[in-house]
C-alpha cells in the first residue's frame, strides 16, 4: 500500500494512525504542495491528501479522504475494527468522527497557522517556512475573524471531549475511528502553550493513541 501525503498534514497523520492501528505495512510518498494537484486530480478527481493506493489486484486504484480510508481499511482488514458492533453507538461514533474531520480539524488548522505566523514564529522563522505559512493562510482564507471563530469552536469541542476522553474512549469501550480522528486532528495544538496548559489530558490521550498505533509522536510531544 502507498499513502500519498504531505508529511506535515494532520489529515495524513489520521490515515497513518489507522494504518498503524490495523498493523498494515505501507509506504509513503510525500507530495510537493502545488504540484500535488497534477498527481491527485486524475487519480481521484479531488486535490486533497491523504490518498491511499492499495496497489493490489481486485482492490480500488485510489481512495481519497481520510474518513473513506478508514471505511476502506475496515473492509480490507476487519480486525481490529475501527467501528463498533452496537448500531446506535456506531452511528454516534461516526457522527463524532465526521464532526472532528469536517469542523474541528479545520479549526485546528486555522489556530495552528495563525500561531505559527505570530507568537509561534520562532518555531521556524526561516523565510521558506514563513512563506509556506502565508500561502496556507491565503489558500484557506485564515484571517483574524476566522481565527477567533475557530478558537471558540475549539474551546466548545474540548469541553465536549473532556467529558468523554479524560476518563475513557470517545464512544464505546475501546479505541475507534473517532479516537484516531481526535488524536490526529488535535495534534497540531501540541505546539501551542495555551492548549498544553489548559488541556493536558488531550495530549496524554494523543500520546496513548500514537503508542497504540505504533506511530511517531507529533511535533511538541516527547
Ligand atoms: N476531509 C479531508 C481533508 C483533507 C485536507 O484538507 N487535506 C489538505 C492537507 S491537510 C490538502 O490536501 N490540501 C491541499 C488542497 O486542498 O489542494 C480528508 O479527511 O482527507
């Protein structure tokens, strides 16, 4: 299997966690931002990474979108499952996974790139890094008002997650797709001191899940 990715993308981290969770062997190909469109558009019709190429007979050529990769991996290798047996709990779990993917992962991106271009500039002040950050801010329309909304969305999300993740798994009695999504999509916050101070349990859970999946920890975590 080959994972097409941007090495720093938290959505690609999400796909890597699932591959690790399933104990599958895979390789990665790091795409250059910009040129990635030329490779991805003909393969998937989309321009986003991650994209998984199973590279096996009787398997699809390419699966785009991290959530679709989760569903594909559950069909390809059902054990251990990313889903739950109980239908109601499973529906709740996938709804939380979708919310994390479609709303919270984007809020994290906004807050993270805002931090990297301001208070967190010293993490990498090089011209090339700051140029990439400015391009990302422009590409996704990351301005002051959008960042304030994203911060408020993250605060509500972390309040919601605190009632579940501090004590146990997000849904059910074992790790599911929702736990992997949260661990990956909140991971960029590990570099932002205010989140480290206010929500230490988030980073404990992120570490636990990365260890469980045999995955390298995100920047900022030991
Ligand atoms: N919901 C999508 C989001 C993926 C996504 O936003 N990927 C970003 C990198 S973090 C990307 O490929 N951006 C490049 C582009 O949109 O052209 C998924 O889960 O795969």
